[in-house]
């Protein structure tokens, strides 16, 4: 289910803010009934009309994007910074990211116009593994990596158990490369986890999302997911829920 204003926006009728105004003005109907509540949610089987014209749903599309550093995981930015949808100028559908990667984090990001699919993947019960490679300051001890694996306490609660692997150390520069696998999606979670053990992240990249990888892509490049991959993601989330 998706909020009514979001459905209107995704159909290309108006921006989400303008869609909210239309709802409040009584210009929107759901299954023949005028709706003026912004919290109303609808499904793909509901018939939505704006000014008497039925909304035709867009064909769902699914993309894998190798997000560069210095790009916002959003469809717009009030500060005029580059956003992920700037790389999708030729895509007619109104797509948006599934979750987000920090401004300074690169790597694998999914984008779609399928709201139910996106919400399903992001739901906390669907514990899909996400693999990151972090360059950190200092060289974490075995004990500190074990603490990450067991979960560390952050200001918003203890993290779920993670998997960690020390990939490389540079004693001269006093840095290390660590692979970490998590399934949660808290804000800046990986960076905060390493800060909690005293090893701030210098560089961060998401390399895997479930079974998906960046293989064959360079930074800033895009590919469309296959029907089989989309089906696999649904199955993977179902197994985890």
C-alpha cells in the first residue's frame, strides 16, 4: 500500500506537494468516493481519479545503480546538489531510490517506481544482507571486530549481529580495509558502528545487496534488473520475513 499523494506523484500528475493540495481541495476520488485525508493509503487494485480522470499506473521498472560519492540518494535537493535521479534523465518513469546511501558513500543502490516493492524490501522484517567495504582509521583488533559481530550500542539502540572480515591492513598509514555485512538500514549505520569501536570510516562502499553485485559496472553506471532478479528479490525477502 502507498499513500495517495505518492501514487498521484508517481503517475506524473503533479509533485507530491501539489498532489496533497489536490486531495485537500477535494479533487481526488478513490473508488468513486472523494478523499480529503492525506493519510489515506491505496493499493494497485484501487481506482484513483484526479479531476475526474482515472490515473493509469506506470509500467514498473527496476534499476541497479553504481552510485558515486558526492551524490544525494534522493530525487531532489534544496541545496542544488547532484541527486541520483540526475543519472536517469532518459527514464520516463518517476523513479526513486530504495533506501539510501550517504552522500559520501558509493556503491550499489536500487531505484524503482514500484512503491509496494520498495516498501517490502525496506521493511525491517525483510532482513536482506548488505555488504560494505570500509577503509577505516587505525587497525581494529580481533576483539573489536567481534564486538561488531555481536552488535554495538548506538544512540538509537543496539545493532543486530553483523559479519566482519579484515581484508587488508596498512601499518605505515595506520589504516585497514574491513568488509562488514548488515541487514538493518539505519541512518549512517556502518559509519556509526565503526565510530563506536574507535575506528572512524575514511571511505565506504556498498558492494552487494542480497545476491546483487556491482560486477560489470563502473561508478555512475546503470543497468536494469532482469525479471528473474526482481522475482529473486521478492523470494529473498519472503524467506527472511
